[in-house]
C-alpha cells in the first residue's frame, strides 16, 4: 500500500510492503527506470546512487539491533529523490516509518492550524524542498546509527573490564559477538563513504541551491562514526590479543605447577616401587623402615622445592 504526504508542492510517498501493483504505479507515474524497479524487488543490493535527468535513486544500508539486542543487522533504505517528491520503498529501517508518521501528523496539525511553533518551523524546513526532506531523513538515520555505535563502544569498554574479572567462557563469547558486530559495521560504512562524498563534493547537485553545508554535515557525521568504528575495531583486536596473552600465561602457570608435582612424584614413585617389590631389600625387617621411607621421601621433596626456588622456577 502506498501512503502519501502532501505539503504544498512536495510529496512523500512511503511504500512499506510493495507489490506488483505498486511497482506498476510508480513506473507509470514517475517513469522510473526498469532497472531501479528491479533493484527495489531484490534485496541485498550494494550501496549506490544512480543519477538520471529528473531523479536520483539511492540505496543505503543502516544498522539496527535484532530482537535479542545482541546482533547488529542491516536494513536497506531505498529512496527515489526527485525535484518535488521523495519515495521510500521496501522494508526500510524503522526510523523511516517513524519519521513518515511524525511528518504526516505534523502536516495534519499544520493544515488544521493546530500545530505548535516547533512543529511549524520543522515542517516548513522539511517542506522547503525535497533536498531538505532527504537531509532530515538521513540525519535521523545518522542519529540512530550513532546511538548504536556508542552502545558498541560501551560493549568494548565492558570487555576491557571483564577480561580481568569474569570467566573466560563469557569473555570469549562477549569478544566474539562484539568483534562480529564491529566487522559488520566496518564493511557497511566503507562503501557508503564514497556515496556521501558525492553529495559533499558536488558530484550530486540536488535540486536546492543552499544544501552544500547540510550535505557536508551528513558527511562529517558519517566520517566521524566510521572513525569510531575503526577505533573500536583496533581496540577489540588489542583486547583480544591481551585476553589471549592472559589465558596463555594462565595455562603456563598451570603447566608449571603440574610439571613441578610430576617432577617431585617421579623419585617418590621410584622409592615406593622399589620397596613394593617381593624381593629381599635392605632394612626391610627393621621396625622403623616405614618411618625411614617417609622421611626419605620428605627429604627428596624439600630438596626439589629449594632447588626450584633457587632456579626461580616457582
């Protein structure tokens, strides 16, 4: 179903779950290129912006957390951007639908002359041009993405504390999950940096004359988030190496103790084995032979202990 917002000369069409009838309507009404319609039917498209004589077609990816609030997933935001309209199509990021509903309500209040001052200022800015509406949509998506990245940063800080405090199994799980999310964010941001550079550099002209600073602001936000993701990636790699070093050191300590015990037990085993044989042995008929053997074993243990201490193996 196609939902529409009309404000003066500007239209915003939102198609949440398009079917063939919707695709035919868009193709007939706006003369969109068949390849763009085909891209709307498909999923997992690469980020891009296609330029035509009378409109642009954007595909962008923005992250969100799944229902478990653990794994980062991606939503495609597909936008047709013309001089006097914006068309958002497909199962986009939830921010798109929320903004659409908010703008729809504000326009209704504005038309009914019951809007507050803040609503009036915002809707007049959004309705100034399709460029302004697109900027506001991207800005909302940037804010949501920035919030998610800050949460990932909090996870990295938590791991920095947990590697010294919690059980290794939980730390490994936390490390692996956070690293997976950071890698996904990194691979998402890299190709889209080039797309936003086209806005800021003037490669994409748009339809309004006073949007250069706004596009530059979008690029600055995105570049800052990309830098943060890269920093978190380096931190998580460093924490992973630190954790591996701690576990290796812990394993070495355990092996050192076990080796010490094995080394001590070896001569004791030899002594006990000799006196466990069914042959004639020295002092075997003595009434103090048991105490003698125990004392000999204790002497061996003490000698090995002081020897290891002297060599600083303990």
